[in-house]
C-alpha cells in the first residue's frame, strides 16, 4: 500500500469513517496485529509533531511581533466613538459632557434647517374659488343694464372704490355688491368678501329677479371659503361642507357638488401638522 494511502486509511480507521467491511479489509492487509499497532502509533506521533510545529510557529511569530520597534498608527475616532467610550468605558466626565453637547448641537441645527410644513390654506382658496358666472347682460334684470355693465367692467378692472361708490348710490345695490365680494376675495380681503357674499344671499329674498340668477350655489360655496380663510378651521369646514351638499341651491349645480367633493378630499388628506402652520387671514 502506498504511504499516502496508508495514512489516509489510518485516519479513516481511527476516526471511524470506515464501514465494517472496509475496516475488516484494512486490518487483513497487515501480517499481524502488532504491525497494525505500529502503524497506528506512527500516525499518532506524526499528528502530534504537526500540532507541535504549528504551535511553535505561532509562538515564534508572536515573539517577533513583540520585539518589533515600530509603532502602530493611532486609530481615527469619530465623535460617536468617544460617546461610546464615555458611556461604556467610563471615560472622564469632560468627555461625556462634550459628547452630549455635540449631539444636542447637531440636533438643534437639524431642527432649524428642517423645512417647515407648508400651510395648505392658500392653495385651497385659490384652487376652489368660483369666479363670477353671471355676466352683466344677465345681471341687468336686477338693475338697469348700463349700471350692471358698469359694475361688471369695474370688477374686471379691479376698481374697488368705484364699486363701493356704486353700492352707496344705487337704491338696489345687489349687482355691485356681488361683484365687490368677488373682487375682495381675489384681493385676499376675506372679511369684506364674507360680508359681500352674505349680502348677495340676503338680497335674493327681496328681489324677484334673483329667480333667474343662477349663482346662488356658487355664492354659498365662496362664502364658505371666505369663512375658512378667516377661521383656518379644517374640522368646522368639513361639517359645513356636509350640510352644504344637501342645500337646494347646490343640488342643481353639478360643478358646485364636484368642487365640494374635491375640497372635502383635500381637507381630509391634509395633515394636522400642516394646518398648525396656518394663520387666519
């Protein structure tokens, strides 16, 4: 048997890796039991010599490392490492204090630089506002045609003082009040817009001509937007929207119903954190 095969079989024999048949065949290759034992002892001596040589080699390597004169480079530590050392290795108090101060400073800088949440109110007012639908020719059924046309033109030109003067002069100022309310809303004068839209709704009861005036649902919706701007109250607006959906003037206005659904969705999906940034106008 070749020597390399002999040592391989000896290892398998000692470690019990042979089947009973292989074990009997291996033992039968030797003339007597004494020869087998001699080979086994020789294998054990060889293994011990290999292990001893490995330990001696490792020991010599450690001795050489200890005898080296060169110094190792200093480790590069971050502030997190110093914080860990202070907490877990009981480093001096000044190091713990400095680490805590550094963490607090970083947190403060991050808080100041973090972008503030945007208030959704301005966008909601702009996107949902209804511009005047009724033209001056149709509004002429309320007052004389020339006055209605003049009020419409002054609204388009943004002439607030002219509309106010017309409201003061006319015995029935419904049309200029209507246009003045829209102009105030567009100029973000929401308190005036609220009063103007409310006055337009009140004038309806005394004027039969308002039976042909088809902007009632839009006026009520714009009045709600004006109050939302003045109060910046999301929850209260949602309650008013639910009631406005059932209003008889709104029921006949598909565009107003659609705008109510859009505003409800926007109010529901907006976060409380964003609304805390809103200030009433």
